[in-house]
C-alpha cells in the first residue's frame, strides 16, 4: 500500500547530525509548531538551505540522502521530493519523522547471538545474511548464523528534534531548498507513452461521497486504512468494505438510507503494523450464488517474516456475513522484506483466479525476484481454485504459458513487476490492465499479456534500470503509459469505464495516484497510448477504485470515505 499503502504512504527524511554532535536542548528551542508556522508563512533562501543540507557543522543530510535518483543511501532519495510533496508535507516530515515512514525505509533491528544490536535500513537479505545501512551511510553485514532476532521498528532512523539546532529562518531555508528538488525533464528519455505534459480537462469529473458512513476503526484518527470496496455479485447496492487492519463491513444502500454491519473481523490474524501490509483485497467466485465462496488477500507475521495468505472462505446461508467456517488456504507466499506485497486478486472471464505479488523488497530488487521464474515474487499468477493436483489446493490451467518448463513455477502468467497495486479486466475486451508502483522516477500502467516480461528491474517503465539480471534471449514489454514525479509517486490502478455507452469516457481507462490524489484517463490502441489526461481529484488518499455491475466507478479514500465518480457533466477530449 501503497496502501498503505501505498503504494502507500508518504516518506521520512532521515536527517543526521554530524557524528559526535549533541542535540541542542529542546527546552531552549522554539516549539515544533513555531517552526511549522514560520516555514509556512515566510520565504526561505534556496542557496542557504542547500548549504545547510551539506553543512558538516550542523546537518549532514547528504550522509543519509542522495539527490540524484540513485537511492544509494539509507534514507529516501530526494531527487524529486519537491515534485512529490507540498511544502506542508516537507515541514511535517522533518518535524515528525516517525509519523509516516515510506515503505522500505522503516528501521530494522538485528540482535546477534553474541549480544550485539544493529539497526538501520535493510539493503540486502539472502540466505547468507542481511546488510543494514545506518545513518552514517556505512553498510554492516550480519551472517544468518549469527542472527538471534530480526524485527522491524515503527520509529524512523531519523531522531525527532533535529530542527532544534536551527533558527526559524534556517529551518525555512532548508524547506525552501527541499521544495526546489524537482525532476528535470531532461533526465528521462522522451517517449510517446510518457508525455511530459498531462493536460487537464476543461471541466473535471465530479467526485461525490457515496456512503454517508465513514469507515473507521474505534478510536481511529486520521489514518484509518481503507483498502478495498467490492460489490457483492447480484445483490444490488450491497458492498463489502475492507480495512487494512482486518475489518470487513457489509453495507447496503437502500431508499431509506444505509444499513451497515460487521461482516467479519480478522484483526487478530492480519499483520498491518508496518509497511503496506494488511487485509488488501477480496474477490468472489464465479459461481458465488451456488457455493457462496469468496477469497481474501492479506498478510500475516509468521516466524518473524511477513507472509501473504490467499484464502478461500464462505458466506453464511443468508449472505449476510461470514459462515465462521475455517478458511481453506490456497497460497502462502513469504516476503523477503516487509514491502511491495502487491495486493489484488480477481477472477477472469475464463473462471480462473489471477493474483499479483510484488518483489517484496528491499529497494532496487537486489536479488532479482521479479526476473526469477523459480519464485512467485514480482509476478501475475493464474490458478484453478476448483480442482486440486500435485499436492496443491489448486490446479494449473493447461494453457498457462510456463506449464511443463523446467525450473519455472507453472502458476506464473506474466512477470517483471515491482509492486503491482490494483489490476482489472476490461469487461468488453478482456484486456488485463495493471498499475505498477515505480522506484524513484516514474509510475507505469501495463496491459498484461500471457507470458510477457514487463522488465523490472532491468527496466523501470521505458528507462533502463539495471543490467545485473538482464538475460540473453529475453524480451521486455513496455508500458502503455508512465508519468513523472510531478504528477505523483504511487499509482493506483482502476478500470476501463463501461457504464454509459453515450459518454465520451466510454472505453477510457481510469486510474490515479495515491499521494497527489489525481485521477487520470487513458486511451490506447494496440498497446500504444493515444490520449492521457488529468480528469479530476479525489479528496482523500486514492487507495483503490471499484466497479459495480452497472459499470459505475467508485474511488476509495484511505482515510475512510467512499466516493462515486460522476462522468455526466465532463467530456474526455
């Protein structure tokens, strides 16, 4: 998550004081709110801010952060931070570094059998051991045989209170410099599928709350963590709403109002403490009305590792709640790190279940998971849930592209993905549209074909990324569409609109960005982008889209509101 996501959360700036320096007394410094107010109401000086960023006597931000798009240090790369986030977000990230930590930049703590403790950002993990990078930029390698315990931590590597060493004006200068770190157009190869300008519609689509209820956990504040909305097949305006922590609500929209009830509670099993993990999606069996079966995609924490479960469950006899019967576990996929778990599953028109998994990290996919056909990470999978074979609780469709090939997992339908965040089928053409969250430069949209390789980490969208896992004889399929950081940094896949046939949006693929909340509309022909537009904005973090049986589209706000997208007064052109 993203969700989340987010795909899905904001980021942390891991600033570090020079080794040996002491933090000033917080009692002597202005309050964080004073720094925030001053920085938001005064202008800063970019040159002075850049000097502070590199000043060995005050802040040595460069120790933790690269600014060249290489993501080579412990903290997030700041190459295009001014494109990704507004001034207020930059201020809060420095003042409250642990409030929201970007996926992949949470602190990992390793305790050795010899009694030593190490902490840092996970840079590599293999059967041989792990590599951590601390705020000083140095790599520490720890052999697996020496590890007593390894655990994640919800506290940023950046300590709070670093602003106390700065005057109000110096803090404002630093923020001014960060705001200027934007992605130059010349850094990316020009490509028709990645237009430098995404024009806005003259009149945007309307985005209106669909449910009056806000879906929040008890005592929840701002970040509640909605992840998915799905209409129950054949039930009219009855939906399931999923919360990241494991809650599922059933809500019915009637002429008299809304009826909301708890459908199931998996909070005791679902892991959602760190990273974009949790209860992420639900799908319904094609014969749902006969067998009442539905399927969930979520993470658990087993043997100190994040593991994705794909499970089959069943509605009760009156279709009001879960039956309470034990689930049938179809898949169990262990993550290497705590990130990039994918998070979507759907049945195709062929009756088979399609599932996506991300590379699971660390950043840059250093082990080449997405290109490794012996594992399921970084893949789209396709399985038959109605039959069992070879000791598996599912079977492999006979036309899967790699069935029968040695050293290749037969479940794989397509590969080369980083962190797919939502996919869908065009109900008219059957095309599988997938959004893949990018590394540091671009976000992409793919039309996924049987057996194709979508490039990660040899490519990031249209751009070469690494030669390490390039293999002779492999071809790489380019995206339909990609966009730069000035439009967002966490793509959320949507649907091809097939509602009103008279609408100019009929046949337009609708997707968006979690962070900037922009909604995009795309058209293509033979896999080549024709038109790309900004068509509207969602008020909350755009974590998911949904489609009902009539073809209406909905947007899910991470903070707890479900919206309906109204295309009637806008025109796609």
